[in-house]
C-alpha cells in the first residue's frame, strides 16, 4: 500500500504541473452550515404536502425530485426556487472555511463542481481572485483565458434548464453529448481527477466515475480523498485507476481542513 506522504507528494507535484482537475462535492462546504441534501429534499416533500418520512419510503432523492417536477407540469422552476431559497437563507462567513481558502490558493486552471451552492465562487470573490463560472455553451464560448473556470457540472439554480437534479437528468447525462460533457472530454486529456468532498455512498461519485471511465478508459486516473476506508469500493475502483487518500477520520470538518492545508503547503513547497 502506498503511504499517505507519498500519495500527497505525488498529488502536490501534479497540481504544480497543472495536471489536476478537482471535482468538488458537498463535503467541501459542510463546515459552513449549509443544509444537506436530505434536508433540501424534505423541503421539496413538504412543498408537495407530503410528510418527508412517508415520501422517502417511496423513492430516493433523485426520484423525489423527479416526482416534484412531474407534479408541476415538467417544470424545474419551483424545485429550483425551493433549493435556492434554502441555500441562500443561510448567513455564510466564507473566511471561516480554510478548505475554501486552500482551494483558491492552489490556483487550479479549472474546477468542476456538482454543487448547486456558490461557496466556491464566494471564496474566489472574497480573496479577490478572478474566476469565470460555466454552465452553458455560451459560457464556454465566452470564457476568458488565464482565469480559473468554475464549471457547474450539474447546472446552476439561475438557469433551470441546466439543472441535473432528477433520475431522468442523470440518465440523460450519461450519453455525454451536452456542451459541458464535450468540454469535460477535452479538459481531461492528459489530466488526472481529484475528487474532494464526496463519500462512498454518494451516487454522484459512482455516476461521475462511470462517465470519466467511459471517456478515458485505460488512461483513467484519479485521486479520491476519503474519511474512512472501504475495501469494497477501493478494490472495485482501484482496479480502474483510482488512488485513495484515506484520512481515517472521526471529525470530518477538522481533518478535511487539515488535509487541505497540508496539500496547499506541499504544493507551495512548505510541507
């Protein structure tokens, strides 16, 4: 088994050489007090006048989202507003998140995120670092050079049609034919993915990995930061090119922040 220090040094070197594309999940923002996905979906269930616990017996989060969309004539506008209202109602002190500061400090040319929140963008604004958000073909065509691109891979709440939020949305995205999918294919050439803020149980991580493996096949390489070891997951995905940096943590916020600070310092040659 490769040691933690060796994996961290390898990852830091790849970041310095601009070979890493981070994919950021909800875990990065967990210490900021944002509602997690189960809470957001409970709000969606309440909007349907259904007890969330009862609705959860009939479907997972993607199916509940799809049921809400069907009940509102196929429109994502109402569910988008529910999620937006709940995310933006929380007062955020982005300066309190060292993890976000470290993400900004490592100067990634591109950051992909499946998050609907705007905490990454907020961090870039707070620290005065230019960035450009991307969710549509027009965004891709207008993106300036030499500015970090923040690619909203599951869309933005400001544009309902971009949202990947239901089971059908996920299935449709697997064909890899949309503008952001085509951009991903191009961006991945010669690069390695770093998964941050995902857990083994996230559908996102399995879904994303199936997409990436479809694109890159034998050349698929990735790092994933995990809180606890999972030998089943590590065996399945380790065979397909994924390397695991396991923090073996009982305190997610503290240990993930410590990891981000350590990685940032190694990238800067300060470890």
